């Protein structure tokens, strides 16, 4: 079990700098203002289990994210989100950031965070 924190158990988070930079390059200023401090917090303290929700294996939008979890930014039900793939690193369940971004974009041409995560996971 992950170490206990003030918000309950927390899972370590691995963030690839190139992936994060790519996602933030496509984000609005308000999205970056919400996402950047949250990602820094996750890298420092881990992702509290109570913030995580299981992704659907086959979602209505056609995405397939088996073995993934998501969280909303800001908590508890923010406009943006992060998708993680769970894996084991040195015997500890660890979350790898697949994508951050807008959960449900209002413009059809902008991919959701779930679509970006699906592309990265399944390509």
C-alpha cells in the first residue's frame, strides 16, 4: 500500500518532461495555471488515491484506456484532467502521466485529454 499522507494513501507519479511540455504547449493560459502547480504537487507528494477514478476500458467517445486512472484538475471536478497508467516500479504501484488537458473541449477540433492518452497508450 502507498505511504499514508494527510489525504490518505498516495501513489508516486512519474512525469515525462517532453510529454508534459507537449500538452502544456496546446493548453490555454488558464489551463496551464491550473495544471502546472498540480503536476508539481503530484511529483512531490504523489497522487492521493481518493482523487483517482478508474477510466472506462471502452468509453463512449471510442477511447480505450484499460489499466488507467484519471483525476480532475482542480479538485474535485475541474475542467481539466490527467490520465495515468498504473505500473509497478521497484515493487511499488506507480502512476505514469499519459496526458493532461481539457476533459471535454467545447470545440470539435481539439482532442480531449482522454483522446490524447488513448493515442499515446495505443499507438
